[in-house]
């Protein structure tokens, strides 16, 4: 029967060390062994493990790192998503940094502490699986589906399901969500999936237009209707004939104008400013807002009848901080797209950057993530984006110039804390998350100075 354990390739020229590693890690992983570069590549190409443990001292020159670095390059050339943890001797900081610069995910110093290695392996497999899920999602989605919206979280999958259902109707849709969550992308997806897809998609940000001009923007005006109206002009509603009208930040529409908008929604007819002729307009209306319209109605700034006319169907977009692992999927997507556009294909996130991305609360949501990644790619001069490139804070426990052990402790400390937060302080669940025993988890907490839950 085929093993369901994740595959781990261990490359070391010392047969005794390979055996010890296999014995120590075999319970959690399907172990593959190799003693040199040729056998390592053969095993890798055959089994395609997601993670590799690589000793840099390989024959024919085990006393130098050259053969190990060549092996690292060959592995990453075969699959750039492979996570390689290199094993280096004590005091070989320069070699470790060279390996990380060449694409290694992390490093472990000899002698290897098995508890620390198990934590790092769990993290590597977790990240590797996320990246592969993202790749699979990208390959499974056509170029036009959902206008490139990406989300594996159940709440986003529910949004996709709602788009499919509502697109086939003429019902008005109200999209609710914080700024930067992608409300216009959802509106465009509804348009592209609907019977109106061959018509125009006309968007207007109701909060960006002065109150004195928004009526003319929406409904158009006749020549001479007001000072400066030198010619007849169609409004956004009329321009959306046969297509979709997207009213972004609809909660900002002045109260008096809400009456006129309600009449259009009820009768599908408008009058231009200064005009007397009714014009029939057939268009699909999708609205969006990041304000609480329930409070606005209670305060008298938004009409209740207009709300119910707009919100025949409501779609609620979750904030990015509520979407768990989607933040890494999106970050990898933006990295791939923007690095290619900038002529820097092959850029990756450093482990510390991945940690920083997960820690950040993303008040600006997907838009903030997109902008930070794009700016980092433009400004970075290295092969890996760092927290500094993203203008995110690194772990508070990691300071420039610290030792390799301190850096490793900082990563492990943050992983332990994240596991405890995720499982509300439950030790058994947190230990299972990191794939270590309860006693080992307690030892890690004590060693790393993490306070035990009360």
C-alpha cells in the first residue's frame, strides 16, 4: 500500500548519520536516502519530495561545500518549490549564508538537535504544501474566471459560489467588505459571468465625486442645465446601457439623490439634469460599500427603501486577516506576476519575510499586500525579499547581527506562539500542529522562554 507520509530526502555521505536520521524521522516521513549528488538527483527525480535535508560536504570533496552547493542548485533547477535545509558545521556562517543566498530555505548546524529539526521540517512541509496548492489553483482556474480572484479559504469559496448563482439573474447585488478586500473585482466577476457580459462595465466611486457634481455624473445633463454645461452629456447610468453599473461606496450618495436613484432602480428610467424627457436604461446594478448601512439607516443618512432595492442579494467579503493561509497564496501570486513584469523572475520570499507576512494584520487587506509586494520587488536588489523589503517588522526577537542559533530560536519561538494562539493555548493541539510530542513541546516552550498557558 502506498505510503501517505510526506516524502523527505536526506543527502549525507555518512551512512551512519543517514541511518540515525531515518530512525529518528521515519515515524513522520517517508525517508529517501542518498550519499552523493548523483544518487540524490536520481532519488529526487523519481520521488519528487517536497523537502530535502542536504549536507554540503559531499564526495568527491567532502571537506568543502562545492559539491553540496552544486547539488542544491540542481535540486532547485528541477523544482523551484523544493524546500532545502542545508546542514553546516559549527562556525561556517559564511557557507550557510552562501547556501541561503543560492536558494536554500534554511540551515541547521552540526550537531543537529532533533527537536529543532522536527520543528523546522514541519514548517517547511507546511509552506511547501501551501505553495503547491497555490500552483494547483492557478493551473485549475482559466484566465478569465473570477477576474483572477484567488482564495482557498471556505469563506472565499462561498463568495465564488454566490457569484455563480447571482450572475445568472437580474437581481441587484450589494457587496459588503472593508476597503481593499476586492469589491470591484467581485463586481467585475459578476458582470463577466452574467448575460450582460458583452455590454460595458461602468464603475463610479460615489465618495470620490463632489456632492455638487455626482448627480450629473450619474444621470448626465442637458446643454445649459447649469453653468459650464456647454453640451449635452450622458451620465454613467446611461453609459452602462446593456451592461453593468457598479456603484462603489454607495453609502456616500447624498440623501436627496438617493430618491432619484431609487426611482431609476424601480422603473429603469432616468431624466438627465435639466431635461424633461424620460430615458429608458436597461442595466444591471451592483453596489458596494465598506460602511455599516444598518447604522446609516438608523441615523437617517441612508434610505431604507433604497437599501432593500440594492441589497436583493448581499455578498460579504472577509477581511484578509480572516482568511488564514490565503495571505501566503496571494503573496506568492503577486510575487510571481510582478517579478515577471519587472524582469526579475525567480524571486522568492526569505523565511523571515514569510513569517512577517503571516504576522501582519493587513489593515489595508489585499490591496495593501499587493502594493507591498510590488514595491518590494521594484526596490529589492537581492534574490530573496526580506521583511525590510516589504517594510514589515521582523520578529521582535531577531536583531541584525545575532548568531545563527539566535536566529533559529527566533523562528521556532514564533512558530510555538502561533500554534498556541491558533489552538487557544491547548498544548496537545499545538504540539500536533508542529508534529512534536507534548513533552517535546513543553521543553521547547521552556527553552525558548514561551510562557505556559494558565
